[in-house]
C-alpha cells in the first residue's frame, strides 16, 4: 500500500498533508510515528477510570495528532468525544468511544501495511 492509498482507505486528507510534508517519504515517516503515540492508551485508561478531565486531555492530544497528520476519518469521532468531554458530558462520550476505537484500529492496521 502506498501513502495515497493509505489516506484513501482511512478517509484521510492526502492532498492537505502533502502540502505540509511535501513528499510521500516524509508523510510516511511521520504517519508511522503515530503508532508510538500514547494518547489513545491514555484515553482508554481515563475512560475506564471514568476520569473526564484526563480523558479530555488525552482526546484533545489525539485530536491534534489527527489534525497534523491529516487523519480525517479518525478525527471525526475524536473531535466529537473531545467536545463532549470538554463539556463534562462523560455519559454521552462513552458510546462515542466505540467509533473512536473502530477508526483508530482501521488507521493503525493500515499503517502496518505502509
């Protein structure tokens, strides 16, 4: 799978990220760093502990990573959960976590194919 195919498969914004990173090699290098990012694990742990503040911080961090890397497909549910947690609506955020998990897995699985 090439970089463009990765972005197409995950609902990402290849053209936008190409403007910032200029080459597919640089996009790939930074996209693969996503696999080492710990914000998703932190979000999972905070949601499990029902810690709205820590969950918000982790979701907000993950949202920034998604924005920087052009992971638009993952950004959509992460943005929703971030705003719910920002508002302190933990109970409403819990069901959104399934969408975050699903898209996170899709992005991670596809990154392993790069």
